[in-house]
């Protein structure tokens, strides 16, 4: 016992000697056990049948000794680090003294017997010594691994957000996790539930708390939201606890038994959500009405507008408020996708198959019931977000108007080609320019009605290659796209919108909102610092880098720079309703390692992909992101040889000269993140459905 205490006291003084000390201690007790349990008898040593076996113990003294004599044995422990210990023992049954030493750090044993007894006993002792050597080496390896983990945890304590050795913990988790696809799907569901809980709390906890402190805001406006969302929030919290417990049991059972059992399934938990589906249905059917009430109050009640904009500036409100209201609909779709992946993996006789099939049918039935309401809500939400970003137009968001495309085009004026932001809706084409004031909004400069619009291809002019002309309302716009691909997209959607407007009855055509009076867009450009663009211009801005927010709870009131309108402006690109539909369906959460730009270190972060944007959190319990990276315009691939990334499961994100590297902890997670990010950033090619009315968000 004193020897054990001595070793642990040395651990406190010199942690680096821990592996060596533990190895010496293990060897010492092992040899003690060996001497006590493995006697060496003279009759065995003198057995003539073993004379031809190669002796493992060399003789040090050839003088015979009486078989009944008692002699001391000395076992010597030595190591590369210096220091040795001799342990005298009275063997009682042995014919001589043996000296066994360890050499170097491999734990090699050599033995010397002081009596020349030879025979099978020496061979048996040699065999047992070899087995003992393997055991000691195994103990030593375990002690070294334990030391490394202990050392990393101590040296990295207090700096979780800047861990350069985070890949070691990710690799360790990968070794411990079960190698079953069903487990990883269940883990993905758990990660989604954790993010879903954070998103629901923005409405059910944070917004409710702020309203309690704002006496001037009519409380009745939000009561419908709280009464409909609170039951969903409570049932989701129960489901999250159950899934966390199930995954914990799943991991421990697989590690200990390596055989599946009833705990290694998740379909039964999702089937229990059938009781909550009616609550989802009630909320989502009412959602378009709720959004319309919010929009009216925003435009007509100044106090409500200030409260609304102020709430969106809190760091935990990392998306527009309307996006959080849509989260229950998105989660229903994710449940379906996860169950479909599970059923694809499961064999027909799997114990979880029946539960998964039943749960999938329930989710599909509910989603089909609320599909039309969700589609209307999505279109309306997009229009509301546009109206927040546009100056000079009122009543843009009406339930019958739908979004088609937004993006940058170059418009020819007296001053040459200048960058403009265009928004194509089912009844009107708007073109705007970003103003230089602190709001960062876009000022409306003109519009062309879609009904009666003419679209004509054009030859290159003024050094621009991809040109076309729009005619409508006694006005001609000479435009140019940055690439042939973007030109093709615009022409396709413009022709489709014009053809669709001809099929609509006249009384269903939408009237424009009232516009502030501007005689011509080009006459007032200088007042708003118009951005003059050369043909070779490439946008670079702060939106192309990870945007880190201030540590204060409430940020300075600035425009939200990760909305699609702002990102398309910075990246000089375009997106359509089909890309928004994909983004609605594609969401992902989990821990990733992000490579530092100027070093070989990696930073472990909780990452959420939603609304075309990656949000980086310190961990899954934080509700405020550290940074964000909008992915519109980015491409997704794997690192090349020139990137010099010598790690597995690495994803490369790049836009012009900007590059980011993210690493997953398993092959399954790597493929899932590649799939989600790849589809979300996939260009909108010509395989486009012309259906733009009513179901455009779910084509």
C-alpha cells in the first residue's frame, strides 16, 4: 500500500512520469502474483523428456543444491527512465534464485536461474513469462492512452472554443459508436431534436418573456401563437428526453454486448408522436392567418414594428421571426425523411420496421392535410421578408402573390452598366438598388408588370456578353447577366411568368402596392451612392467570411445580412423558388471540426445548417451562434492535393478565393453533410417544373 501511495504522490509532482510509474507498478504486482502462483519444482526441472527444449532461463550457477533447500529469489525491475527495484522473496519450493529484468520501454523480460536444473520446468516458466509480458504490455498501453486523454483534458480546459486537438476526441467517439446505419440515423434525429428545441424556445420562451415586459404591445395578437405552439413545445421536450436516453442505452449496450436488443430502435418513440400530430395540424392550418395578422400589425402599429424589429436583433433570434414560426412544418418533413432512410436500411423482418412504417404513414397523412396551408405560409413569409428589406413599396405581401426569383443583373443606363437587384413575382418585376444608410435596405427604383411583358434576347454590348431586353409599360430595360447560366435561368422564369399571367383571369391579377414617387431610377442614383460595376467586377464583402457577432446580448440594430436578398447582392448571384424549396427541406445539425485558416488546428463546434446558412455554436446547449456563413454561391467538394488536408471525412466549401474545411466524426455523417450541402448549393439548371402556382414550395 505504501508503494501505491508513493506512485500517486509522484503523479502529482510529475504528470509526465505517469505511464512509466503505472507500468512499473503493474509489473511489480504481476511478478508478485507469478511467484506466488507458479512454483518451480526440482522434479520438473530435472525431467529428462525436456532436455532438448531450448531453455528460456540461462544458468548462472552450475553447483547442485539440495532439493529441500530454501533460497531467496531476486526479481529486478528496471526501465529506460532509470531506477530499478529488487524484490527478495523466499520461494520455498524453488531450486535456485532467478533474476528477471525489464529492458527498455517494451517490457521485455529476461531471466537467470542460479541453479543448473534444466528441463520442462524452465520451458513452462518461459512460456508463462511470455504471456505475462504480453499482459504487462497491454496494461502499459492502456495506462499511456489514459494518460494522453487525461493530459489533453487538463491542457484544453477552459478553451473549448479554440481546441486545436479536438480531432482526437472526435476520433475517440468514432471508435466507441456502433457501426450500424440505424444508430447514425437515430443520432441524426437526436441532433435535429436538439436544434428544434432551441428554435421553439425562441417563440415559447424568449418571445413570451419579452412580451410580458412590453406593456404597450397588444397581448392578444400573440395569444394564438402561444396557445397553439405550447403543446407542441411540451411534447417535443418529452420526445427529446426519450431519444437521448434511448441513444445512451444504445451506445452502452452495443459497447458491452455487441448484440442488438430492444433498446436499439427508435421507431416506437416516433410512433408515440401520433398524439401530438393533431397539435401540429391545428397550428399549421392557422399559420397563414397568424402571419397575415402580424404583417398588418407591423405596417399599421408603430409600437409593434419597433418591438418586432428589436426582438429580431437579439442574438438568439438568429433567423427572421417568421422562419421560427415555420419550424414545426419543417420538422414534420424531417421526421418523414429520417423514417424513410431507416426503412431503406432495415430488413423486412427487423423488429423496428412495423413501428417505423406506422409512424411514417401518420406523418405523411398529417403533412398532406396541412400541405396547402404550409405552401401559402412559405410564400407569404418570403414576401414579408422582402417587404422588410425594400423601401418605397407597401402591401407587397398578399396571400395570392407568389415569389419566383431574385438576384443581381446589370442594367444599362447613361452611366454604363450598373448593378441592380431584381425581384420577380407572379405579377410584377421589381428592380432596386441598395442604399448607403445604416439600414442597408434596398430602395425600389422601378417595376414592370408581368402581364404584357416582352422578353427578347440581345447581342453583346458595352463589353457585356450575356444580354437581353425587357419591354413593358412604355419602358425598355437593357440587362446583362454575369454568366450564360444565370441568363438562361432568368429567361426561363420570365417566359414562364408571362405565359402563366396570360392564363389568369383579369380579376385575379394583382394590383401593385403604392410606390413613392420617383421620376426615374437613374435620376436619383447619385443620392443613394449607386454601385458602378465593371464587367470584370467580383463581389467581396464581409458576408463572404464567418461573421462573428459581438459578445453583448443584444447586437447593434443593423440589417440582417444573411437574408437571401442581401447574400445574392454580395455574391452577385440569383436564386429561385425551387432552390428555396430545397432549402426548406434540407436542414442538418451536429458537431463538426472547422479548420483554422492559418494553422493545422481544428475547432470543434456545434453546426446548424438552415435557410442557406451555416450557423456555428459553441455547443448544442448554446442558443446564440458565434458566427454564420451564408452558402449561396458556394460550391461543395472534397479537398484536393493542393489543399494539403491529411484527414479523413473532410468537406471543402469554396467561393472565389474563400475556402473553408469542415470534418465529420464518421463516414455516415460525412456523406449526409455532403448530400445536404451539395443539394442546397446545387445550381438551378434547366430541369425546372413550370408549375409556380400554389405548390411551388414543394416541387
